[in-house]
C-alpha cells in the first residue's frame, strides 16, 4: 500500500461495490452500526438472486409444480383435473413475483436505513478511492477507509464452436422468453440446469438434458442422482449423461448439437438451448487488475475476507468458494464487521456448517458431509437412514419419494452431515443445520417433541434409527431379567 498516496481524511467508513445479496447485507450492517456507508450498483438492486436467480426460478418452479399435481389428480381421488395456460402468462407472473419482492432490496429501503446508494459503474483507483460514473454521465470520486467488493458472478458460456450461430439462453436471459420452446436442450446437469429442465418439461417442452459427466447432480451421493434421474425420465425428460458438447450447427434451418458419446458422435436437434454449466466471478471492468488485487477464478481472500490490500475485502460469488445467496449474506457479516472494526476486532469466516438445496422435485437438501465426500476425505462415519415411504404424513400427501440420511461419528451421535431428499427438504434440513451449528446430537433430536403428522417427524425417526443401532444391549438384558423377576 506504500505505492499509493493515502488521503488525509476519509469521507466514508465503507464503500460497497455491488447491490446483490452480499453487498446489500454488508451495507445494511454498516448502517446498523452507524457507519457512513455508500453502496454502488451499476445494474439492478437485488443482483442475480432477485432478478435472474432464486426468486424468478422458484416462481417458475411453483407454477410448474401446480401443473404436475394436476397431472396426478387420480392419485388423490379426483377423476379429472386439467388446466389451460399460456406460457406468456406464467412468465408475466414470474415478473410480478419479482416486482413484489423488489421493495425489500430497493434504493428507497436502503436510503431509509441510512445507506447512500449511487447508481453507476464503480472503479477502484487507489486502495482508498473509488471512482463512480453515474448513469447520468457525471463522475464522482469517493474516499473511504475500507472497501467491500461484492460484484457477483455471471453464467459461464462454454467455447463450443457454432454456439453463437444458433443463439443461446442462460439463467440471466431465459426470463425474457414468452413462448415455450417446443424442443429445449439444457446443457448442464447441476442444480440450475436440473431445476429449469424439470420446470420446462412440466410446461410441455420436450427437454433433453446433456451432462458431460456420468450423472446429474454429481456433488450429491449417487443414490440421490439416480432418484432424481428416474423422476426426470418418468416425467419425459431425456437425460443424457456422458455426452460432451462438441459443435453446434444449423442444417436446413434446424439447429443441431453434435455431442461426443461413447467414442462416437450423436446428433441432437433442438429449437432453443439453455446453458447451465456453471458461473464465473465478475473480475473485470472495475480496476482489480490496475490496482493489483490478486485474483484466480475468484478474488483471492484470506480467512478474514481481506484481499492482498488489507482494507479491501470481498464477499459473495466474486469471492467464492460457495455460490449461494445465503452464503453471500453469511460472508457479508464478516466482511462488514472486519472492514469497520479491524484492527480492534476481526473474525475468521465460519464455513463449518453450510447448507444448500436443489429445488427439483423431490427437493434435495444437504448440510455437512455426504458419503461421497467422507470417502474421498478418508473420514470414518456411520449412516442412519430413514425412508419417507414409512412416514405417515408423506403417505397422506402422496409424497413418499425420498429419505433422510445422517452421517455420524462412529459410536457417537455427533452429526457429520445430512442429506435429505423429499417434499420440502430445503425447509426440513434447518433442524439439522441448527443441531450441527450448536453441537446438538441425534439423542437430543430424538428427545425433542415433533408434531404429528408432519414431514418434520422424519428427522426424529432418522435419529431413532441411530438410537436403535446403538441400544445398550447389556442394560436391556438386565432390564429384561428385572421385568421377569417382577412377574413372580
């Protein structure tokens, strides 16, 4: 930092670059502790989550699920149920949902909280100065004691020959659709690709999902991937694993993907292609390289979220290693507090208990280790599994696909990780997140009263599976003799 001239005084305690989840929470915390904070956003407040990610995708998934439930009417004793819909109306409903949530992330709300919000493009010009080109063309230079970079990420566009010629959709642009593609090709078998593949199939598109690896949702255990794949195929999705996109061509007006599979080429015709092969951090265009902030795939940070400049921090997708809204918000607390109170007090980011969910049907939620990771890391574990087809509420609701699988330390009830597959898995996992965060074992979950009949009882029954496997056999034999003696 000695290469730069430090201002004699600062106009602000903190400048935050980016108005997505990480930036909003950082600014909120700074304002709450009475710091002078400026938030700069060049596009739309709320970032990807509000505008092109979590909110619109879950709104689309909800409409698609309604249609899927109608298709199952006979399971529920209803002779016939059908719906007429226009895909354009569905997409308009998605935008209404976004507009309804929008005030939570608005300029007006944050201004009311005490945050100065500037709409414009930010650029780092020194470790303590940020230049902003406002939307009206005016330029302003801000001085600040600390900076938090929360510039987010964007969909990765793979360098496949011919892609530009056929045109493509991403999780950023798919929301502009108002006409349902007849044949949709989804490139990618991760959470985003899987969620959107199922949703579009439920609206009636012929969906082909292409995954280069041997299975979709490959971060989950193989049995999870298999369960979801079976459900997808039952709903008419053509799931093709082991296919590598090689080239896109247009022949006689028809769009075709040429994919490599099993040593040969496969031709897959389509009308629209959705790219869902991951996201990359936004690292260009706002002065990182000129300032010398170290980057690799993300901005490099230490355990306190500091960059190689100790007063410049990064949080959210631009910092990694996770790309979830809730982890961006989690990092934001550390970035804000460390930026405002270092060197008097600072905290290492706690990544020990990170949950996530993939909102396919059935939902997949996880916290901590799964079996795949435990084996890769050589960590000893025991498994306690409870299948939902035994749960009364799941039977009543007709939602018996799935299970609760808990990994524990051998011989102890300490939880190493949980995989939960089933209806509302993303909600049910919260009990295990709390347990792992605060060191609560399965014995205490088993001893906690759960309402009957609810899906949450599955968590208790999974704990019961562990307890049964670890029943004190010597004590039980003694008790058996005691009861026999009392019969005399």
